[in-house]
C-alpha cells in the first residue's frame, strides 16, 4: 500500500513536471495589437505625395520601425512586463502590423511600449527573429539598431535623387533615441480567460515632421546615424501613436 | 525499499522522457577549452553564450576563408586578414575591396580578440559576434547583404551539414554564422613570442632586446600596455587628418568633439610582420612610426598629453626598440596550421 501511494506520488510529480510552459500559457490571455498607419487625417499610402507641417511635400516609400518592451499597468498599479517582446512593424508588410502579447487576467488601464530597441540588445551580440541584423535595421559599422526608418522623395530635398532618408537610432549616452509610448484606456480593459481583445493603434507618419519641432526637408533631408537630427525626429515620432479603437 | 527505488527510477526515466529534444539524431559537439595564458587579464568574451567546439571552430574557419561571403566571390575575410601578417593585410596601407575600391582604414591584425570588447580602430562595434557584419555589408569591402550570404550558405549541403554539427540543426541564421566566425577568430591567440617565453622563464633576451625592452617600458608601455601591448584606449597620437579620407576616428562613433582624431592604441604583438602602420597605414615601416613620435607629432585640441611634447628617441634607441619588437613576433601563431587556409 505504501508503495502504491509512492507510485501515485511519482506519477503526480511526473505529470506536473511534464506540464512545463503549457501551464503558464493556460493563464495567459493573448491580446491582439493592430496598427494602422496614417498621414494626417488620411490612411498612409506609400508612394503618394502628402504635405508636412512646414508645408513641404513628401512622398513616403518606406515606413517601418521596431516596437519593444511591451508592458501593461493594471488597476492596482501592478505593471506586467512582456518578456522578449520585439516587433518589426512595416507598412509594406500587412502581417507585421498585427501581433499578440500574452497578458494576465485583470483590469488593464494602460499599455506601454518603446519605439526602438533597448541598449542591452544593442550591445549583446547578434540577435535572432525580429532583431536579426539580416532584417536590414542594423548599423554594422557603428553597432546598433536602426529603430525606425522613413524613406521617400521630396522636390525640396537637396540630396541626390531628391531623397528623404531618415534612419533613426542611437543608444549611447547623449544619442539615446529610444522613446516610450503610453496608451491609457478611458475604461480599463477587463482581461479574462476567454476575452479576445484587439487594441487598434494608429501611427501618424506626418508626426515625424512636427510635434516637438518642425522639420524642414530642404535643410534636414538625411540622417543615417545617431545624433542631433535623429533625436529631433525621435522626439517628434514619440507622439505618433494614438488609440483608435478597442475591439472585443 | 527496493520496490520504492525502482519506482523512483522509473519516475526519473519518465521525467527525462518528457524533456523533448531532437538531439537524439544529432551527434554531440566536441568542447574545446580556451587557454588563458598565465599572468594575463581575464578574457572578456562571453564563452558561456558561445562555447567553443571543434565543430563550431571548423565551421568558422570555412566561413573565414570562403569568398562567397562577398558579393563577387573574390573577397573572403582572409583576403585582408592574412595569417602571415598576423591576420592583417601584408604591406598595404588601405586594403582592396569590391570593384577596385579601397577601404577607409588599414586592416588591423586579428589576434587575442577574446580580450577586446570593442572592435574597429574607432571602437564602433560592440561585440565580436557583430564585427563580421561590417566588412560583409561595406560597399568598399565585401559589398554583400547579410540575407544574400545566408541564402548562399543555405543552398550548400556542406554548410547545412556543418551548421547541424555545430549547432544541432540545419537552421542557418546571422547569429549562428557570426558565432561560428567568432569561435574561429577566438582561437587566434598570440602568446608564444620570444617575449612570452622570456616572461615564462623559458628564454632570455639578448642584449639589444633587453636594452629595447627597457626603453619600451620607459617610453611606450603606458599606452602599449603589457601583456596585450595595448591599453585598449582611444588616443590622438598627433597624426594629422588625411584631407581625402577625412577620418575623425572615435568621434565618428561618439560625435563628441573631444574624441576627434582618436583611434584605438594598436597592439605591438607581431608588429614586425604587419606593416604598414597607423590607422590609415601611412607609415611604411616602424622607423617612420618611431620618427613620428620623435619629431612628427602635430598638436591639436585632442592630442594626447603623453605625446604632445613628442617622445625623443635617438637612432640608438630606435635600433634597440626594433630589436625588442622582433621579440614580439610569434612564429608559432603565424605558422599555426590550425589557423591556415584549408
């Protein structure tokens, strides 16, 4: 009888041991984040000319950026960080504009994330997945991620091919272009085991050119390294996100 | 009790069996230990994240000598990093790259990389694993894209086999490719020159070497710190900027004017086989370098205090220094077959 009891005990231990990651997954609720890109009041159309705050025209051809280090704040002010949450969002790639993050059940009042890649991942060697340098969002000669890219054309640009090229990044002291975004919900989202929330965010590409400071394409058509213009644009696009809708 | 034990062992077996792992079909790797030379500071490379294995080193060596990492197939890593020049470019100022281009700087010798945490003359690269991505993608070096290189490797059955042997599956990605290259480059340890033998008590300096070592300790060693023969700092040694290259050195990375024209102190190990000298290779031989410190230093806002009053060196002292430099040539390293082109 004692042996039978210990056999049962062992079976239970083994069964628990085998559950591994699946038991945490059972309590995590996937919440979808969907991103829509805009150019002012209209949806962003790659290859279509728009007018920026300074009055300059620009045709945006490439629009992509990293979002990372997602977290949510619950009503009790507890913050849940989502480990390894790195996403490369690309206007030209529809599937990149929707992804899910695993949340614990609770009342979520704020969503937070960073535009860019934290300094730890900039200095710890070669990463995989969204952060693989093969994705072309990495400076190989001055180690570091390109946090965000906007490329286009403007007839006021004095660069070759009238190009507008903004590759924004920088993690070193004095060059840090990492910007945090905070999206508060007017009513907290009740995350429960069966809920299927879809948080639809809008990112306005025209904000790159205004908000903290206006950008003049004639004199500021190009940045492809960390530094003053990168910081100026990062300060602008830090406010490009807004909450459009929550679906459930 | 015996029954209990057997049930327990059954339980352990069951537990082990839930540890799903495809490694049953993959041969185990052969670990290689990294030898830390006696008396040296600890290596800074994180071997725990990328443990050396025979399979990883063999893969890294194949990659290092493979021209397919470049756009036109002509420029393997080894085209600029030649073993007989301590993995620098022998007798060149700048190196040759894709489509008859030239590099911005002199290819640095590759040795003792496990002790470095920053790479390039300006320290712009923050990890050894990231280093190969710079020459691979530079239009005046290998001129390729990372994606193209990975696709060339994926199409090659030998590489698929070697990646499986080194990393346990056929997957070929940037991380695995660069970790394998790091493993090979980490084996480029030069610690067996006559100088090292003297330090270990296995040999003695002859008179010129001994006199040269004394002069070295007095006039050179504060920057070219033993045993790496560099203190890994960035300094402006009074070499004026070339008007065409317009290379501001460390300032290119930090954008801090205080870093203008600063370059990392190069190691003096194997110096007699790794000409030319200076970040842009402007000095043809070591006597020109020594004469620069004796009479050529140009003072500017960032010139290093240690050289701004120049370093007086008589012809006699130069001769003895060169005798000492010769004792830094590590022929075992330069002729090591394990590092040689397969």
